[in-house]
């Protein structure tokens, strides 16, 4: 299976450096335990009001 993947990467033009960058990005960002439930509300509703209404 790995051999087929490597052949596909050669045909698609994906370089080893690009694979290394992708692996590094996954290592950096995949370990984060992000709570995405907060993003269910639109940003305009999450923001604090800047000025007081009178």
C-alpha cells in the first residue's frame, strides 16, 4: 500500500519536502484539544458590545 502511495505521489508531483511540511503541520496542530462548540454561534453574537446604547 505504501508503494502505491509513493507512486501516486510521484505522479501527482508531491515532493518529499512537502510531505515533511505536512507531517510537521499535523504534529503541531493535531495535538491541540480545541473546543469547537464555541464556534456554533456567529462571531457577531460572541463579541462584546463596543459602545453603550443610550
